[in-house]
C-alpha cells in the first residue's frame, strides 16, 4: 500500500467510508439552521449554510465536553513534561490525569481505520502504562525525558485515532457526532488556537510549510454545513479531507525524527519521540518495510535489547528511506 500525499489524491480514503451515511432526524431542521455555540440553534431564514465561514459554530457545546476534557488533560501532561524541573515525582500527576481522562477511553478505542489493528487501544495503553510505571519506580534508571515523550506522543496517537473514530461514525445523532469530531481535534471555534492533535498537525505545518491544520478546520466547517444541508456527498468529501490531512501530518512527524537521527548526534529522547510517532503510521506501510523499521525501533525503545544504546545513523537512514518511499515524502 503506497500513499502519494504530494498528489493530494482525493480518493485516498474513500474505501474506508463504505456504506450509506445515516443522518439523525435533527438534520431535518433545514439548510438555514446554524449553531450559536451556546447549545442553541437559530434559523437564517432559509439561507444556505456558509461552508466558507471562518469559525466553527457548534450545534451544542454540550456535545463535546468529554473531548474537551481530554484535550485539556493532554495539554497538562505535555506542559508538565516540558518543565525544566520535570522529575520522577511528577509521574504521580501524569498517572492521575491519564487514569482519569484517558485509560478507559484508550483501552476501549473502537471505529479505527481498516488498516489499523483492532486492538490498537490496548497497545497504546500498554506503552503509556509501562512508561508511567517506570517513571514511578524509584529504582528504574530510564531517562524520564524518554518516558515523558512516549506518554505524550502515544496520547497524540490516541487523539489521532479518536478523531478518526468520530469522523467515521455514520449512525446516531449526526450533529452531536460532528461536534465530537470538532472537540477531539482541539482547534478553537475561531480557529485561533490549536491544542492536542491539532497542535501536532500545526507543528508539522510550521516545519514544512504545509497547510493540513487549516484543511482540517475548513473541512470541519464544510462537514457541519453538509449535515445542516443534508448533503451526503459533501459530508463524505469533508471526512476524506480530514483523514487525508491528518495522515500526511503523522507521516511527516515520524520521518522528521528519523531524519534528525540519520544526521548524527541524536539522543534516545529523539528516538522515543520519533519511534512513538512512527507507530501511528506503521500499518499504513508495506508489511516488509514496516517490519524492518519495527525491529530497529523496538530494540532501542525502553525494554528493548538495545535500550541503553544511542540510536544509530544507519538504522535511521534506512527507516527514513522506507518512509519516503511508502509515503512519497520529499527530502524534508
């Protein structure tokens, strides 16, 4: 399976959305129904919904409180990891936030893309839980910076797949479901701020002059209007735009750190960050190529046979080349 992001093929994900899209009775409110962002809706007198609006107007803010809480919890975990005084004692707070806001949701993750392992939630939970436990263990000498990166980037992987899951939901209340997509993605209603997975996507946009974060935000607005207007084709297109943009960003994220390691002088923290990002796109690669990278990454990660070694240039160069080939990435 090869993906050419540079060609921006609109049909890239269509096969993942097979089946008819089911709209709730709420869609029958008409083309002029718009959300005010405060849990109410108003009619614009039959005017068409503005798919080119600059802001996302939630159907109801109550639809995505859980998603907002997860994005906020991720923000706290990320901020704590980045503090100059980050220490083993901070893993108690990390564990509390993870157990409260993520553990059950991560392990129960469903509706993931067809290319992903159905048990990926358990896989992510194991990575995070093992890193937290090592951080809490006063006798464990693993660099806490490595552990912090594994936790944070594994949560980005979860938020990526959780966004997918909500995008793929085609039954139930269409308005509530789409608000949940908006909430878990982490972009503010006016588009001014980006948190969670949207913050990661923005980071790669800034690194490589991409526009994926804005593409997702625009598609969220278009998808909302498609629901208001009862336009299945437009909603399908919005779904594809969102998933294609996120896919490209995650591929760039993994490749970015493999490139850094291939240039020499990288640390184990770079490997932890790049390796965890790469896990998110592993199953979209040719199986043999993915197996080659997996063997290299797993051996170097905490618990692997080479966990005390620095990541090697040759292994990173091979991994980077395979990623470029599989995802048609530029030189970076």
